[in-house]
C-alpha cells in the first residue's frame, strides 16, 4: 500500500487556521463525549541530551475512527539556529487494520493546531467586543496565534513584547502586510498588557512573566508557552483571579506548571478548574459569566488535536491529490 507524506509547507497549505479551528472544535467535543482514548504523554529526558522527546498517542472512535501518534523532539536551542523548537512527525493509522496511512510534519501541525485551539477558547470565552490584543513572545507560536486571534475577534490593535526585542520587531515587520490592524512592538510586558482584553503568552519562560496587577478586568488569556510541570508563564495570583479552563483535566493536574505552582502556593484549591473546553462547547459547563470576569485558558496540547488535524489533512490530500504517496 501507499502512505502519504506531507512536508511542512504542504501541511500549511492544506490546513488553514480558519478550517483548523473548526476541526479542533469537533475534536474537543468528541473528547467531552467520551469518544477519545489517550494516555498522558510520555516524555523522555536523557540528562545529557540537548532536548526531550515526547510521545503522544491517541484514538478516536466513530465515523472517522483512527489511531494517531505524535513523536516530537523539543529542542530549546533550535530558535538560535533558525529552526522551530518542535521537530518530529505525526503518524496516522487505520482503525480497521492498523496500517500506517500517513506521516506528516509535526512542527507545522503543532503550530497550527495549538493556535487553533486557542482560537476555539477565545471564541468561547473572550468578550464579544474584545479587540486589543497583546502577544508575549515572538516565535513560531506568536505568528500562528496572531492569525488565529484575527479569525475569532475583530482586532483593532496588537502589541508585541519579547525578551529579544529584535525578534519582536522582525515578527511585526513580517506580519504587518497580512493584517489591517497595527502591530506595535513595545519594550515591556507590562506595557503590552495595558488595556489588553486579549492576551496570548507563547514564551519559553520558566518563571512568571505576567503578573496579576497588569491584567485588566474582563480580559481573556491564552497561556500557551509552558507545557511541563516545572515551568510557568503567569504568577499564582493570576491563576487565582481567573476562571480557569483547560483542554483536558488529567493533563493539567499532571503537567501544567501554571496550575501546579498556584496549587502548591496555596493560591487555589484542587477544584479551581471550571471546565474543559469541550464541556463548554457541549453546554455541560458554563463559560464566561460576566463582562468583568477574567478568563484563562491553560493550553497544554493533547494527542487528539494532532490526530484530528492529521485525519483532516489525510482527507484533503486524497481529495486534492496533494503530498507524496510512497509504497510502504
């Protein structure tokens, strides 16, 4: 049989953010409906290695049943080499025979699906009139999140802050032609957050870079950058002051440093998570309850998001005769 191979650029072409937001909505609804099986990710951390490897298997039942596996290396030194920190592949397998159907570039899928899930969260939780965006960070995820936020809210202004201001300037310069609203690079995170009602954190920070006193009433935050238990981007007071939403509870209580540090600090209790996004999408649990409420989506990224993206890409590639098909 032949398997499909999709490169980075082919994934980007076949999986626009707008379409991916819809795919992620359906994946999160399936998760809430009990149609998804996925264990916690396995992280391999050799002490002498330059990074770590993560394995994220998943299965979905129903009309589009299938197995998926993302195998990805996270290499913190890559941005200095001009490369994405996330490198790997997403594998798609037949639910009927277990045969390998496709191998796809994981860097592209990760960038698009992560921002698209934040798009789902923002559409669900941000105020309808939210329009002042702050992006903290200037890497791959800053770019994809800028696109995703513009799909779900009418942005009037975006401020960008980064530890490396020259990277923020490069980001703004590259992205300005794609958007009708101004992209303004500022010197500090506090300045970026002033009056912001949409906030995206996509940094590699280990210690908090966002403080509660910088956040306006009614803001919505997508906290994305930290994906393990020993790192966080926002302080405990921010978590405590926010209504907390997650992609998956089990992942959050085991892997999310932003949540775990606040819990250890005594700022929150174990019942602080209001809902998974899928539970809000199905109406099982409430989302935002007032204009003044601060809502916060803690993104970790879960296997079903990669599987759903890969299944969509496989269908599109077959329909359009795209990608490379290889005897296997």
